[in-house]
C-alpha cells in the first residue's frame, strides 16, 4: 500500500502530561495542526456529498471509479472557487 499511495508525515497533536499544562509553543503547534486537519476533513466531507463516493461500491471497474472520483473532486474544487 505504501508503494501505491504516497502520503506526508503523520501529524498527531501534542497531549498534555498528567498534572502539567501545555506550553504556549505546544498550544500554537496544536492550533496550526488542527486548522490544517479541519481543511482536510471538510474537503473529505465535501466529496462524500456526492453519494457515489460514500455509498457501497457498485461498479466493478476501478478505472471508472477513479474517473468518477476525479470528476467529483473537480466539481468540489470548482464549488470552492466560486
């Protein structure tokens, strides 16, 4: 799977230690990570609005599925720019 799909570094928020608070720099890091995560989650939710991507896969052709997923992503990106 790692050969087929390239992905970036995994970004996990910094958790506070028991009976200690997070430092201001750690809070800022968590805030920037969460703002990026929100954008990614909103884009995934936007793609799932096209029910072809969220319902059970009924087409047998992976090429067709990839084309339709690309079309849905294009429509979603077009809606974001307008």
